[in-house]
């Protein structure tokens, strides 16, 4: 995985870490970065030695959004055919849990990238916003949809229509982040959370992620039916037998991912 130019990848035990790395452009998400990010995510997703993934920026900025220099002269047809936004959709297909470790600015596509992840650990300096309105556009990578589903219509309106920024503590209050920690600790905290996830039963973890995501897509009746089917399905796995045997024998389970 050493071939990337806009991201850095590291492996910490069973966790794959991806650092967005265009510091001079405030980690603006240009097409190359989005391509490399999704390639790295797919590689970690396919690697059985990896159980969970963390995406981070640096202490000052997670990502300042899509690359405005790259987009400024684009036509609608350019945007449609570039496949740029489609890359955000590819992140949704990753089966392992992804944690965004956010410090500093997460703006525009940067905020949308964080919201595409499964959990968000924020530093006290994190700031979230959708400033696209200042550029004469709107969020294009889920900002009007994921944000509204999380914080509700009225606050989402203010954020999207009027560039209202949220500081870390506000984001925590509105359910947008899982926890807020001092800036020196946000990455360690995210990695520790990812290690916990990576130690869990892999198939149950994957199905649990799918099931929670399904809740955002379906009616309650359909969602409950889906949950029941995948709940039954897990009784076909060795890990279910092992997990319950370990409980009854008062020992730690040894997960096989089978
Ligand atoms: N695209 C390209 N370059 C960017 C950028 C972006 N989104 N954000 C920052 N940069 C660059 C600046 O152009 C500047 O580069 P130069 O030194 O070469 O001029 C450098 O990063 C530092 O930026 P500033 O001088 O502006 O630094 P600051 O500390 O004064 O402000 C900031 C930092 C608040 C993040 C500010 O840069 C900013 O507001 N950035 C734009 C945020 C934005 O509008 N994001 C939405 C993009 S559109 C989008 O994301 C669409 C979508 O839904 C997918």
C-alpha cells in the first residue's frame, strides 16, 4: 500500500488507519485523494487481518471539503461524468466499521465524509459545517440527507442554508459525534475504539453494521423483518456456537469469522 500520494496508510494491530494528507490544501478532497481513499478502504476491507478502519486528517483540519480549485471551472456535464461523488457511495459499501477521527475543520465534503463513516470521535477543536451555500452550490455528497436524518429538519436548514457551524460540544449534543476528547488524545481514542470493534465477532459485526444502516433506509416493519432474518442467519455461524459456549463455560470466545 505504499503507492499513495494524497493519503498515508498504517496498520495498528487489527486496525487500518488512513490519514488524509494534503496539508497545504487543508486536505481538500480532490479526485485523486478520493480515488486513493476509496482504494485504501477497499484494500483494508478485503484484508482479513484488519477488523476496523480509522480515517483521520491532522490536528488542524480533517478536510476542508471538495477541492474548489479543481471544481471551479467544471460544467454540470463534467461533474456528472467525473464519477467524483460516486466515490463517496463506494465508502458505503465497506463492510467493516469505519471511524472518523476529526480534529479541526470538517467542512463541506469533509463533514460529509465524516458522516459517511459509522462513528465519529472528535477533538475539542473539531468544527463541522456545510459552507457550500457561500460558493453558490449545495452539499453534494450527502450533506442535506445524512445531516437531516441525524439532527432533524430545523437545525439542518440552518447549517445548510446559512452556514451555521457546529463546535465539537454542540455536535455531541446533537448526536453527530460519539465522543469529544482533548486534541492530544482524539486519534488514540479513535484507534482504541477501533481495536475494540476489531476484536469482536467479524460476521456479527458486519451484519450489525448492515442492520443499523438499514434502519435509515426502510420502514419500521421492513426493518424489523430484515433484522429478524439476519438474526436467524447468525445462528448458522460457528461464531454463534463459540460465543454462547464461551459464555456458558465462563471463558473468552475465540472468534473465527465463520
Ligand atoms: N479546496 C481547495 N483549496 C482549499 C480548500 C478547498 N475546499 N479549503 C482550503 N483550501 C486551501 C486554500 O485555497 C489555501 O491555499 P493557498 O495557500 O494555496 O491559497 C489553503 O488551503 C489555506 O486556506 P485559507 O488560506 O483559506 O486558510 P484559513 O485558515 O484562512 O481558512 C478554512 C481555513 C476555513 C478551511 C477555509 O480555507 C475555507 O473556508 N475553505 C473552504 C471550505 C469550503 O467551502 N468547503 C466546501 C467545498 S465544496 C464541497 O465540499 C462540495 C461537496 O459537497 C462535495
